[in-house]
C-alpha cells in the first residue's frame, strides 16, 4: 500500500441480482473490515459490481476480440466499469449537493 499511497481503496462488491449478499459479497465485506482495521488512515469503500463482467464481455465480443484475449482482459474492463460507475455517482451526488 505504501508504494502508491492511496487515500481511498475501492472494492467491487459482487451482489446478487436482487441486491442481496451472497458468499462472495460476504467475503468482500469481511475483507473490507479487515483492511479498515489494518489501515485506519485509509478509506475503503465497496461498490456494486453487478453486471460489470457481462457488460465487459459483451463489449469485447462487439469489438471482435479473440476468446483468449477476452479472457485476459475481461476483469480489467470490469474493474474500469466499476470505477467509472463510482466516479459518475460521486459527481452526480456532488452536483446535487
């Protein structure tokens, strides 16, 4: 963590389609609390990552990316989608304040 010295760490929270927490979301929630305890001087937030992998896969398919390259890139694109969604939400929230 010291290498980049982040003020905020954003973690994708894999909720179910109905918004509830499944086993993976519970793991992320627990990890988030452990990180907050280990690094009290940092902010840790979770953000709903529902459908980001599906959207990323569709985008790669539409771009005619090969199966092998899709597999290599889908998580990176999903992470970018999570981050962009969080940024968009924050800017809308700040704009209405």
